[in-house]
């Protein structure tokens, strides 16, 4: 089970999703996007999403300056960086600044290219399937980013009731009834609170 402990950037805004796409950058053609691109101004801090070891911190024509982290059962990769803040074999903690965003390699402007690979670093570059779900061990990073954001925004029932009640102006007994006696009422109130917040 992959569980991120930190986000790769302070703010998450997708500029290009994972999956099939056709682009040519610097005369190299790409038909599959191995990761998700996030908007980020030049030199934004990039954070390790979990504890691990720096398996690669180098330059590549496509990735530009990039870092690959080995988290044991899975790995993450951060590319097109302006500057690396770690060296190979460093042990890093979730939330540590490992690099700064840039536009090196095959990139058309500053952003972060972020990958999650379902393998330890030794098998990082192996291709297991060439279908729409797994390419070169990669998976859609947004599955795990969204899971992280969901956990972050988990509210207690009391907090959720307060948010919904203040917005909807409902009486205490109505709120109580909804939360305690409706079928799935607690989930419903929490969902409403998240939607309102
Ligand atoms: Zn990308």
C-alpha cells in the first residue's frame, strides 16, 4: 500500500495528466506521459513525499535535472528541476526539500514532472505492461495525491456539523437528526462540510 506522507509541492495544480498524449519536445516524440505535471513557478521547493533513499540525482537529456527516490516498495521521480538539494545515497525524510522546480531537459516551461513507480529502484526502468494502466512500472500519481488530500481534510463529526450548520443555518436538532439518524448521515454531513469548506 502506497501512502504519501507529504505533497511534492506546496500547491497542487495539474497542468498535464498522466497517460496517453502525443507531444514532441526538442525533436523527441512522447506518446505516453509517465507522470503528472504540476504548475509551479521557477525555483519552488520540491518535497520528498515519503521517507527513503536518493537512488538517482543527476542530469538526463529528457528529464533534465532529476531525482529518483527509493521508498522500498515504490519509488518517486521528480524532473525538470533547476537545482538538486540532495546527493545519491542520501537518506531523506518525508517533507524534506530535495530540489527546486525548473525547466531543464525536454520541458517547455517551469513545472514539476512527478512520477510514482511500483517497484524498488533496481527494477525502476523495467517495462511490465504496455497498456493503459502500467507503463514502465508507473501509475497515475493523482490516485495517491488525492488519497493524501482526502486524509488531510478529514474532519471530525463535530467540525463537520459546525461547518454545515453555519452555512445552512439549520437548527441544532435538525443537524443532530441528520448526522445521527439518517442512513449514512455522518458521511453525508462530512461530505457536505468538505464541499462547503
Ligand atoms: Zn511530465
